[in-house]
């Protein structure tokens, strides 16, 4: 079999094209993945801030009464139920205090389709991971 200069040139050109295209496509995929992760984190931070401000509003309006706070907290957290399409799967609001360390106000778990924890109302310090300085500041 005779190999001509033309066939060598074509093989070389194909080899160069493949070796140039593969790293470029991997770079583009990695960049898109990084951008998507950053966008998701940004949306999560915004949603967290919005939920925190609405829980502060609920706390101030209820005067610290846990029973009425729970009702309003469940309503406030249900606002995020329709954000399942953009990736919201789980959200929980907890009121941190000295007596119970953490009182669960409302939970949104898209996988269970429930808006409130019925089994557990309080979190202990090991679950919250509060430092001694945090506990003293309460």
C-alpha cells in the first residue's frame, strides 16, 4: 500500500483538528458547569435572605408567640413550594433560643410534600452546632 503525501496531509490535518477540539470542548463544558453552579448558589443565597427577612417579619408581628409564629411561618415557607423547578428541595426555619436551642417553625420538603414537621419540634445543640459564644449571646 502506497502512502501519498496527500493522504499524510489529510491524516495530519484530521489529527490536529481532533486534538484541538477535544480540550476546547472540555474547557467549554467545565466553564458552563461552573457558571451553572455559581448561578444556583446565587439564587440560593437570595432565597435564603428572603426567607430570613420574612421570618423576622413573622417574629416581629407575632410578638414571639410560637403558636402563631408557626402558622405564619408555614404560610411564608410555602411561597417557595413552586420553586421546585429551579432546584429548591428543602427549606427549614428554626427559631434559636436559650431554652430549647432550636424550635422548628416550618419545614418545606419537596420529596415528602409536607410543609410542617409533625414528629419533631425542637433541635438540640448538637444538631444546631452552636458554639458556647453563640449560646451566651442568646
